[in-house]
C-alpha cells in the first residue's frame, strides 16, 4: 500500500529544483511526461564523480544514503513510513536540488526489480534556491530560526540554503569531502548566490554536553546585527553557557563537528541561540555565510568566484 501511495505522489509531484526547471524547458512527444535530463556532472576525482540528481530515482538514492547515516549510524528517530522504506523523507526533497557523489566503480539497485543498477551514491548535499523556496513552503531553516527579517533586509541579495549533508562512512575521507565541496561551490557560482544559509548540527539533545563549543560560537562567531537571525521563541536555547573568559579555544574546536569547523574557516557567522531537534537527536545552530566573506585562499584550490567550471571538471 505504501508503495502504491508513493507512486501516486510521485506522479502528481515533480521536483521543482534545477532538474525539473531544465526538464520542463525541453520538449517531448508525449504530453504530460517530464523528460529525464542528462546528468550534470561537476567533476571527478579518481573513481568518484559529483553531479546533480536527474530524477526521482536519484533523489531516492540520496534519501537512502541519508537514512543510512542519520538513522542507522546516528540517533535520528524514524517515522513509520521512513522506517518501512528505509528512506529519510521530507517535503523539501521535492523542491530541492540534490548534489550527489557517486562511486562509478560500484553499482546498486534502487528497486528490487531494477533493470539497470546505478552507480553507488556515497555523498550528498541538498540545496534550495530562494526563488523556489518563495514559491513553495519557504526555507527549511525558517522552521527553526526567524529568517524573515534577514531576507527582507537583504532583499537585493540571492540566498541559497544548504543542508542534509552526509557521506557514507567508508568514504568519509578528504577526497570525497573535497569533491562534494567542489560540486557545491560550482553550483553556488552557477546560481550566482550571494548568501548561504542552513542548519548545522551537534550530536545529541543536551546542549550542556557541548557547552565549550557552543559558547565559543556565541562569543566568536555570532552574526553582527545586520546578519543576525534568532531561534524562534519556544525553541531558543542559549549558547552562551560559559563566559568568554572560561573558554579554551583549542578544546572548543576539538569538540566541534567537522562541517561546522569548515563553515567557520570559510568565514561563516552563526545565528543567535541553538535549537534542539528531537527527531534527529541533534542540537542545531544556524549558519550564515555571505559569499563575499569566503576566505580568498580557498579560491586557489576550488576556483575564483567568477570561474564557470569546477577545477575538477572533466574538461577543465
């Protein structure tokens, strides 16, 4: 029954991210069908390739990877449908673009009776363009933080939301993560985005266990007023658990998740207050990264803002 329901939903609801926009620009001899577009490949390092999802089957593979990482490896709590299908599902998947890192030497079947197995998805990043968010249900981040004042104050800038980032454990190394960043940075430049926003997570639902790291973020990376967003009332958890004088920067950075440290190195701010996410069993902080603040030293490796192609593109 669940499979039939999912099939009916899939027929009614077509993803409206980059893949759907390009698909609807194409023509087809069969009215009512959205043609499948060729994969948009952003780069390759060895046997790994980073590209955009091309349709629902690719999105499902990303959802399966996310389930493997968030629910099986970590402590997220699956609903009945997610547990039955072993997929990390939410309504935002239909309106987002999905970056995938695939291992071209390994294959997997998405469906039990799949005729042509696909290269294994080992990394993913979900991205939501502002123009799509405004037409649909808004940004995912808006459920945890009051972002409306920031969007209004910076209406001349183009926002891009990033999230649901994960890498399969055996592939959690410099090469895979670097390729994922190459793909994301190329997508950012392609979309001419000015600001990245999103929620990044600490494991666990007790902020006190991350007192040093959260306090470090509050005292050293809190967004200035013109960029600041505050956690919604009722979800707000103070981050200034320790006074600045009590901080040990080395200990704080040691206890910080790698993704949050990476955003800090790029020049990101954090929002005011943390949010406890009981479904994913995490303590979230908001990331705000104006592209103009990205440290120029990263351009030498990943490419300058005005470059069109990825530095690891197949024809670079």
